C-alpha cells in the first residue's frame, strides 16, 4: 500500500489563511445521539441492578463470561505477580517513571496543597483546610491498546494527595489481561482493581454496586461511550475532563533536525485518525524538509495508515512571518502538547500563555512527557487549555474555608454583615449577626 501523508500547507501571508486555518482546526465534540441514548440506558440499568447489570454488559461488550463479580476483581497478589512476571527492563522502566512522576507531584503538593491560616489583631482566625478525597476511580483503557503510563499518571497524584482508596477499572476483552498494566497498578499503589470497562464501569464507580464501591471522582481517558458516561454522571461524582483527540503543536525556528520534528508529529498522529499535528515555522525551506522527512519515514511506521489519515485530514504545516506570530497563533490554538523546538526556547516561552504542557528545546520530545519526565500527561485538549490545567494533586483534594470569629471581631463584622443583609432583604441573616454584637446575658 502506497500511503501518502499530506498535511495542509498554509501561510499566514495568504488572503485565505483565516478561513483555511479555522477549517483545519475545526473538530466537533458533539457525541452521536445514539451513543448518548445507549449510555443513558446502561447507566440507569447499572444504577438499578448493580452487579448483575455489570456482569451482563461485560459478557456482551468484552466477551468475558464471569460467574460473579469476584472473578472480575484483581487482587493485590495478582498485581504483584504481574509485576514480578514482566521483563526486568520493564520493571526498571516502570519504577523509574513512577519515581519521577511521584517526585514531581510531591513538589506540587508542597507548593499548593497544604492547609493555611492566619489570625487578625482581634483574634479572628481565617484560613483554608485542604483535605484529600476519600475514594477515587481511575479508568484505564484496554482492548486494542494498553496504557500502563495512564495508570501511573492517574494513580500516583491521587496517592500523593492522600486519597484513602484508589479503585481501578480496566476492560479485558476476552479475558486478556495486560501484565504491564497490572504491574503499573502494583507500582502506583492501586487499592482495588476490576476487569470491567465502558459505560457500565463508569456507572459502577459513580453509583456503587454490591461489589464495586462508589467513588467521589472519576479520572482517566476512554472511548466515546466512556466520555458520554462521565459527562452524564458529573454532579453525582467529580470528573477530570472530557478529552478530545490528542494534539501536538510544534514551534520551530529551523534549527532542529527535520526527522526529529516529523517523528514528533507522528507521535500524536498515530493515536487515531482525528488526532492533530501542526507545525509552525517562519522558514519555508524547513517546512519542505519536514514534509520530505514525513514522506521518507512514514512507510517504516507500523501505524502508518492511521498517521497518514491523521496528517492528511487534520495536520498542517504553517509558514509564519516570524516566531512572534507563531507564538500568537499557538495561543489561539491552545494545544494539548506544545513543543518549542528552537535554539532559544526560553526567549519564546514568556509569549506562550495557553498550552497543556510546554516542551522546551530540541531534545525535549513530547513522548518523554507521556512516559517518564514527571509532569502529568493527562492534559486539556480542544482549546480547553485556555481555562483548564493538567491533572494534578489538586484534582484529588478539596478545600474548606476556616473561619473563627473572636468576640471583638463579631462586634466589628456583625455591623457590616447586618447592613448588607438588610439591604438584601434577609432579616434573619441580619438578626443573627446583630445578636452577637454584645455578649450573651
């Protein structure tokens, strides 16, 4: 098969650039109505029948016929055995990646995740109490691909935050368990694990069954059914985000080998046909070189067909007037992954306001961030980096305000509160404050 990958070739100097640019960026997050209807039915059925419904859907969708829910739970011994069964090189890689992810998130907790308070001159105490969630559920995709890295990225920050129990769900179609995923669960400190997936797994985590405990928040990626289910259970539980197709944007000044950048574009394009890979550069000859590298390297890629469809359907090589303009366009896109492939990456980084993760310099490939650099690889997509952040320790904590008003403070604040409460027509609020303007008899 003679595959060709033809990213759109755009230039900001062209009169039609804005129109062409918007057309290339467009992606509809609308979920098929049939999926929404089916997911609603599954959620309601699991909420009503619990384990029996989970077993039925696991038989139907994963071809896994279990006599009972106990057969779908992975015990700590099985996770440990999986870890001990994988090659030594994989064990070492898992442990190294986990240690780096843990070290990064420990610093994140120290920076922003501690309780604090202060006292005013009259003795009033104000502050904030930070506490971890009691129980969280992490969804790990299974089936066509296995993602041990997703186990680390979801479970470790929850563990660092102090979450009491981490429950993992992972589909195992036909009963095929991936030992690297189970080993990652062992390394990351997963408490309980079940071989269930899809909307039924999300429902079990959200509502609880006789076997699967209800959680406070669900994190982790999944297919359209999982995304639709997470959207529907939000409010009953928290969720991390509704993720769209994977994205990479590379800002290049032409100093990085073209083959490196071509492979970085491939690294996201190989996820699926809707993934988006974009290169921005003020050097037209460099864009030509990257296209030539794409043509040369594509045939040797095992997922060449997916890469070709992704680059041809949603990819773009964009010629800009200069690097400043490239940075401005990047801010408009607000990409999931942003590589600054430049001799002077720190010159351009201050201009970049919106991105899930920023990778600085030619040696910082996005793939290192996916596996072992340390920062989380669960990132906002589809432009949501304009207002949201990577998954982190803070997603597994909640904050309670601390207020202790002294007797003297009540006299000062009570007058202010009463005045405002009367203005809002809330007399009981005002009276409650006024009663404390003097000590009780």
